[in-house]
């Protein structure tokens, strides 16, 4: 064993994948720990001859000692595993190293299943054992990979075409649109000539996916001011949901030396990231809709998908945990079009966006699903239609309308550049003007033009 490894080993205390036993007199306890670690991490290491605080004490080891350990592990862990057992020298003392791995969970030691929690081995309930079995077979029973009842005729080709353009612009695919059939095959959304269910929610306007959105008068769900149901593709639902929230929170204008910013009380990037997360990680087997609730003091975004067992939101915000994807195919599609920026970074991005804007955010792993709470500025009042429009907002609207009159094909990005305001601010005003019937877009998304109503 190398000196560096020895120093690291003896400086560590027991962890979720590392177990110390002072001698083989604790063989039974060691076997229980092996099974518990396998049920949590599918691999680990056990040492005999080291106290649980990392102090190396060593023990007498013979060939019979190693055979007895191997025999006892073989007889008392089910399903069977085949660990590597060897005599090692640490700090000049003889110890036994047992390296083990296995993915055939759940594992039982002496007839009972346990799971590793910190440095303890906790017995599993029948429900938890059922979840472990589900985890083992998850790749074979993912909702998104099952065959869809829809045919290719249900695919919205314009959504596929727009998706390919965005993914090409993002540099995450290198093929152009030719027809929907070929694109879906390249995106692994067809199997043996049939659509899989992921294609339904991504590119079919008719599907079972729904978002329920509501505005409440106070801080509870007693009285609501507005309620909506959204249906469509994930992409259209994302836009509708973001628009619904953006139009019902407060914005303020800040005028700086170089540009005027329209600033929402909750960062739009945090809202969008929370929405994308809720669509990616929801349990599509669950019949419940995703839910958006806007209260006087907060915005809640909920989805029916519980958090990965043994992990907490803080593990992803402040730690180095890798993303655990319930719907990896859907997530991959959204990543390629840059709806998702980086794997496993969603919660951290929400947290950091809110921290920069001094907005409080909470993540709650509930028994029924996962909830993101974005707190609004103190003292704001939710309104479905504001009674007055600030002068700065009126000025921005007038400037946008003037640019549209001068160039009916102008893009939102070009408006943002010419007015020196943020793109989010432009989108906010365009949505308001469109909703009020003052402007409308005619023709395709690329190559169309704006029209202004004559009575504006």
C-alpha cells in the first residue's frame, strides 16, 4: 500500500462506503455493514484491524482467517457476492482488506436488509425494500422509454423544426432538419419504428401532461383570483408557465449609465430553471399535474416526483453530487436545445440566481413530490391586472412600439440591443402588449412580422 493511501485511510473516519472493524471478532457486524453499503452505493471497502476512529491496531492473520471471512460472507449475504479479500500492511501492522461490489439489490445479511446512513446500518422497511427493487429495474420500466399509443402523425412538425434550429444554434447537435421521422430516430425517440412516450410530451400537442396554475389572494389557498390549466408540449408549457408567472409578479425599472433594466422581484432565470427542473424530474407515472401557485408573498412550483433516496437538495447546492435523472431521455433532449444548461446544476443555478438578487428560496422534499418556493419582495400585492402603469413602463412600451413601426420584422434581441434593456424586459413588455391586443405576430416564427392594431 502506498504511503499517500495509508495517510488518507488512517485520517478518515467511517463513511457511507468505508467500514472499520477492530478485529474479525466483529465479523457478523462487518457482514451486515457490507450488505448495507451495497444497498446504498453498490460498492465499498471493509477493514479488519482498524478502530472506527481510524486508529490502526492490526490483528493476527492467517490463511484460515481469510478463508473464514470469505466463507462467512458467502453463506450470510444474499444474493451472493464475490469480494476481494487480502492481507495488507498499514503502519507496520497486519490488517484485512475486503473490497466488494454488486448491483443486484436488495442485499440481505442474516435474513435482513439494511441500508447505510452516514456510518450506521439502518434496517429497511418492506416499503423501502420495494423501492430498492424498483431502483434495480428502473432502466427496464422507465415511463419515457415505453411505447406510445400515438403514431408519427401526432407529432407537431413545426415544434420539431424549431427544436432542431435551437439545438444547432446551441452547438449540441450537428444535423439539420429534413423530416420529423428521421429527427426523432436520431434523437432516440423512436424504437423499432414506434414512438416512445418521451416523444409524446416533447413533440405531441395532445398528451396527458398538464400544468395547473393559480393566483391566490393571500398567503394561503382559501381564495383564488385566477386559475388556468395548460396542455401541450413541454416546450410550449415552459413558455406558458414562465409567462404566467412573469406577468403576475412585480417589475421595477432601474436606469443606469449604459442601459435601463427591467428587473423582476424574482429572477426570471430562477423561475425558468425551476420550471424546467419540475418537467424533467417529475414522475410521469403519477396522474397529478405539475402545479404553480402564486401567493401574496411567494411563488410555489411543485411536481409529483420525490427526491432521490438518501440525498437532500443541499447535497446538490453545496456538494459535489452528480445528477440522478428520473427521465434521462427527456433531460437529454432539453439539454441539447439548451433548456438545461449543465447536468445536475439545476438546483444550484436556482440558488445562485436568487442569492445574487437577494431573493429567499426554499427546496422541500415532500412525501407527495418536490416543491420549490421563491419568495417575493416584502409588501407586494398580487394583482391579475395592475391598476396603474409606472411612467418608466409606459416609456419603454412606447419605444418598443416605435421600433416595431419602423421595422415590422424586428426581433426581440434587436429591440433589447437598440433600447439598451435586458432581453427578459423586452419579452415581458411584448407579452403584455400582445395580451392587451395592441400588437400581434403574423406568419412563422422566422420570417414573420409584427402588426399593430389601428386603435392602439
